[in-house]
């Protein structure tokens, strides 16, 4: 029987400057290409990550005190943003999305 990884709801920090909305979320154990960031037309930010690395098929897990991937979060944004000009960075296991505040979500 193959063990299924559970999808984890990612905790976030959301903060705002006068011109940007920033979202930071821990997603440890992934590579940048494993992280998907999407801004929807209805003003949601979707963060998703799936582990594709060598730990994915570990057969005998002896202690499991924290999990690596799959991650998912659908977050209603408090402001309209320009998703086309978002800046996404991933480092030290944290994804940071900087979204320019806009009059309407694009």
C-alpha cells in the first residue's frame, strides 16, 4: 500500500505597503520550480507546491514530526492587485509574493 502525502494548508503572513500587498508562506523542502503561484480573476491568491525530490518515495518513515509538500492555500486578497506584475521569490523554504495594488485585479 502506497502512503499518500496529505495536503497541508499553508500558514501565511500578509502585509501591505502603500503600493504593494505582500504574502509570505513557508513551503520547506521544495525547489522553486515545484511552487505554483496564481492570482485569480475573483481576487484570490493560490499557492501550491508539490514535492518532486528524492524524499517523495521514502519507503520506511521512522519519525514524522513535520511534513514536506504537498502544500495548498487559496487566500482571498484584501485588495485588488496587478497579478501580471507580481514578483515571486523562494528562498530558505519561504515563498514571498509581492503584488502591486491596483484598482482592479488583473
